[in-house]
C-alpha cells in the first residue's frame, strides 16, 4: 500500500493520474471554506487543471474547515499535506483515479481562529469560496438573513474568535479594508439558486450589523459571482474507503469517489483576478440564472423527490432505486410532466437530453450514491428545489399528484422508521428545531403548517391538502410502494378515483 503525502508523491502507482504541475511552486490564492467531498471532486479538479497552465502558480487552494465534526478531515489533510485521491467512475464500470495537488495549505479553525483570519486577510488570497450547504446561508423565505442564529450572535459579540463562515469572511474583509488591501471575491459553490446573490445578502447583512460603513464598502467593492455546479459525489463511508484502497493501492484517509460527469457555469464577476478556469472546461456567462434554474429544478429536485419514498421502501442506494421500474417511472414522470415543463434549452444544455443524462447518471452502478445522503437537510431543500415547480403547477392548474405523494412520504420519513421497522437517524442540521414538531406530532397537518418548509401556497390550496392527506393515510395503510403504484407515476395526469 502506497503512502500519500508530499514526500511520497513521486512514488505513487503509475495508474494514479497526476495533474502535471510543479506543486512546490504553487502558493494559495484561493481559500476554500468547507472542505468536503464535493469541493474536492469539483472546484479543486478544475483548479488542478488550471495550474498546469503558464503563470497560474498563484492560484493554489488553502483549505479551511470550521466545525468540530470536521476533525477527521482536518487530521487527514494535515497528515497528507492536503493531498487526496479522486476516483471518477463511469457508468460502464471504467474508472480513472487521480491525485489532486492544488490544496497546498490547510487550516482547521478550532485550532486557531486567528490563523484563519490572518490567512483570509493576506493579499495573496484573492478568492474565498464556499461549500457550507444550502441551509448554511441562513436566509429565510423572505430573503432575510438570520441575525439571531446562535453562531451569528456569537460572531458579532466575539469578532476576533468567530465560529461561522460569515464571521470569518466579514472579519477578514474588515481587516483588509483598514489595511488598504484589495478585497477578495466571495464565490459560493453550493447548490443554491442565485448562490452568489445569497452569499452577498448574508455577508452584507452580517457586515451591516457590525458596521454600516463596512457593509457599504463590501456592497461597492466585493464581487459575488453566481455559479451552477454539478457532479454527483457520494459521502465516502468506511466501506467506500476500503473499496478505494483496493482500487488505487493508496493509503488515503480521505479519498473521494464520484461520477465521471462534471460541469461548472460561472458569472465572470471576479474583482481581484481568477484562475484560467475558462481554458479548462468552465463555462462563463453573463447570467447563470437559467442554468441554475435548470439544474436545481431537474437534478436537485429529482434527488429530493426520490430520496424519502425510496428510503422508506427499504432501498439504500440511488442506483438501486433507478433500476427499479416503479421509481424510475416516478422520476421520469416528474422530469417530463412537472419540472421540465417550465424550462427551455440553453447553449450547452439541451433540456431533453439533460433529462435523459440525469437518469443515466443516477443509475450509475459504479458510483453507488447513498439515499441517506439525499435525505439530508430536507427541511432546507424542499423550499428551494421542489416548491418553485409546485408553484408553477398550481398557478397553471396542472396535476400535482407526484409532489403531494412526495410530501406525504417526507412526513412519514420524519417518524424515524422505515416500512420494515428499521430505525434511522434523521439528519436535519438546519431545520431540526422546526421539524421536531412534525416528528412528535400524530397529525400530518403539522408539516403543512410549517411555512418555512412548505411555504404558504400549499395550505391555501385545499385540493392539494386533501390529496396529501389521502396519500399520507394510504402510505400508513398500504405502504409507500403500493401508494406510488396507485398513482401511475409516469402519467401526465393522476388516475381517476
């Protein structure tokens, strides 16, 4: 088994692809907050590619994690000098394993908040990127940033010892402003509609709570490009780590497995420079919104629509669900008759072929994505991923049976046991306090009353509520599979009673 660190980089097996740049000459120009599997399989891959081009040595990455639960990642990145392997799995079973070399520094904020603030304040850092999950932006349905969140309240009270992303970003921007250092660009890489605008809203609101003058400076001087990111990257559990050890023959404490598909569409609003991403596969556009909308309404919404019903049925892997004719037809119906109706093809993105490609990607046996991963944070995902399509459906008087079924399955999922009686953890890091009411309630109307999760249009639409209640009772009586079969899920319209 081969050791993975800087000293042993040249001794890795020939089967492990290396990017081809001289890592010893690379210095960090990007600080990335939230080093997880997706960042390491996506933004870091494009950055590794860019570093092979002349004059790009200043665009390495300094990885940063903020949370106590990131301790294992911190230990791995420190031990391995920021190196790790990514194994890209194609649907035909072929694969490519590569070592990613662009993360040339790594900081773990619980070790030293000052070290992170100092790094973000350094003139070399010209981009601060984020993967902090959809709910991490703390924006409510009215577009307001939650200044009362405990982490935000702590960071406002203790600016030299922040805990959250916005405490660090605003703290560093304030230091740069006072020192006359040009600000960095803030770049969200999260699956969030208008992610740059959301990051801007959060940063400016936090800054305004500290200093109106600082907030005005940030609004005027800092770029917040919107971006659409896409690559299916399952969580790497113990079984996957062992599989990857055998596949790569590399002793990697933090390997990544992902699909072979990758896409990134970005608005070019970088005030302090950026890597040559445009030369290595990133698509730049003046307005990323249509691409965001297509990806979120199709890919992210389909993942969410699939997650809870399939998990309740006893399935645990996404590819198994896609190879089940019933769940395949359910997603096909959602893509064709619900989500896809409102979208138009774009340069580089044909909607019809994109839908077909999505289903093939979801069914990729070699990736083995976990349904449990898709079940995470539903209380935050539903409003952004599913409700925009439902609102169009209600406005235009189209059938809503698939989404009513999905919501009924979500309510049943929140009871904590699948249909075989197997208990599972409910992972709701952002909406948990709200959803505790649903978990403890015997009434399916409790979920309908949570406007932060389901919005205001559902409870006002009696037809939807009635169907939801009927399907919720049917799930209890007959099970999720029988209930889904009764809907004829691929059809444009629901069966008549």
